[in-house]
């Protein structure tokens, strides 16, 4: 899925981003979505380019977070591929056939704007979203956005390619994101979208994801796995299965003198305690 969205209107007209009240007031209201290219592929002959991102009879794309079951626009922020950070209300979009923790695109209402923008999987690096009393974090990963199970020096996520033997790219190292210049900037991105451009086009003057990451991305072969454990400091990714889990836990805690031996032994015996184990490691060993 390579396309990011260009503003569409009926005939030759172009819909730009509109100014409005803060995005917080728009949480449950239907919004116009801009930035969709004219040649964006539709789903099975419908007017939708993604679930619930659909054009009306006038060719204007709409998104209605007030409908039951549709992802809500929640307070959050998005870091684009050049480091530009945009805050507002964020909805994470996927297909019904996808795992719930795998997202394909973002619909976002930036602060102070009425219209939503569409952000494709190639154009953001990191997304945060507030949900009740927790913060959801999504990382760019192999052409998708993958929800974290545990954040911290040791990062735990479900493996989206479990049961396959395909290669998947590493997570983007935090240093890459932290050192990204944000050269385009929020206002320039918004201005470009108002002018009928896509997020991709607004960032075209900067480097692409591939050139920004350069040598940072590589691939590993993984089969029959369930979890991905990422060491942020070492930029090392490990696949964890039920079979190798005890060995991984032993290796992980081997250099942690402050860890309680009985607690570690308890973690290593039960695969379902993996999240508790990583949380404990980050709190006591990292």
C-alpha cells in the first residue's frame, strides 16, 4: 500500500484543510478526510480507500468515528518520517482481516483544524494515542504500524508474521527518531495539505524513509514465533517462541544482579508471564 492520500473533490475541485475549533471537540463528529490521491485504490469497487474512509456522492472523503465499532479519534501525536511532530486526535485504521495489534494507516485531526488528514504506513515513524488511563504506542514496522505490549529499554510486541517464514524489518531505532530534524515542520505540512497535497508530497523535499534509515534497517529470518523483543540500546531484535522462551529469559536476566532469583525462575516457567517479565526487567535491570 504505497499511496497516501491527496485531496479529492467532485470534478476538478480540490478540498483543502479547513481551520476550526480545537480537534478535541471533533472526537465523535464525522470529519472530511483530505490528502487522498485520485488514483487511490478502492476496496472491492466501493467508494472507500480504507474501512470507513469513504467518498460521498460529491467525491468528498468522510470518516465517522461516532459509528459503533469504528476506531475513535483519540488524543495523540504522530511523528512523521522526517521527525515532524503533529499533535491532535488520532484514529488507527486496519482491515477486519488484520490482527487487532496491526494497523495500516492513520486518520488524524491536527490541533486547531476541522479536517482530518490521512497518513499512510510509509510516512510516520511513531504514534502515541491516549485511551482512558493508558497510552498506546505504535511503531513503524515492515510497512505497518505495530502496537507495543510493553514500552521501555526492552520493548515487547506481538509478532505480526507469526507462523510464516518471511523476512521482516527491524523496528526503527529510537536514535533515528530522536535525531530526525523535523525539517518540514507542522505548519509546512498543514499548509501543503491545505494546498491539496498529500502528506507524502509535503515531505517530498526531505529524505524518504529508506534514505533516512539507511543502514539502520536490516532483516532477520523468523519462523513459528509469537513475540518480538527489541533491545533499544543495542538495536537488537529477537523472536520469542514458546520453545525458546526459558532460554531467552535466562539470558535476559543473567546480567541483572538485582533481580530476585525466585521471581525470575517463576517468569521463565510460564510463557504467559512474558509481559510481566519484561515489565519487571525494565523496572529493575535496565
